[in-house]
């Protein structure tokens, strides 16, 4: 079951990375700050997807969870108050806005579920008796 969840997390990260990479290549690279953010997010999500798919440690899922939450937060900011002077409206650019939000939501849900299910989200102290 863990392997299947890891593949689900990896797939959702790759979908989000592909969408952000596409947008970077088709115009977002020229937006100061935002363009570089799209490129970094694409690179980090691809690396995380590969490492999680091959069975990396639980902390990689925690990083993916934080990345997904951060990306969803940035999306919300870009639609409300703006992000570094960048403001978009609705679900534009279609269909990438919707694809990214769905992929990141899946990433967040799967990562949170897997971390809490295994107890990896709660650090445990080791004692000499362990």
C-alpha cells in the first residue's frame, strides 16, 4: 500500500511540475520573480517525485507536503491580493491553473495521509532502551 501511495504522490508531483514547466516555457519566464519560482518549483517537484517513487525516506513526503501547501497558497495569493505584483483572475491560464491546483491538492492529501498513517509526521525520541 505504501508503494502505491508513493507512486500516487510522485505522479501528482510530476503533473504539477509539467504544468508549471509548460507555463514557464510559454511566457511565465519573463515575469520577474514569478518565472524563476515556476522553474524552481518544476525542478524540485521532479526531483521529489523521483526520490519518493524509488522509496526515499518519509521526510521527502513531508517536503512534498510543504511544497504542495506552499504552491496552493501562492496560487490563492495570485488570485486575491497578488504575489510580487503579479495578479491573475479565475482559472486562467486554462487548463493549467485547474490542473496544477488538482495535482497539488492530491499531493497534499496523499502526503498528509501517508505521514499520519505511518506516524512519520510526529518525531519520536530514541532512548537507550529502544
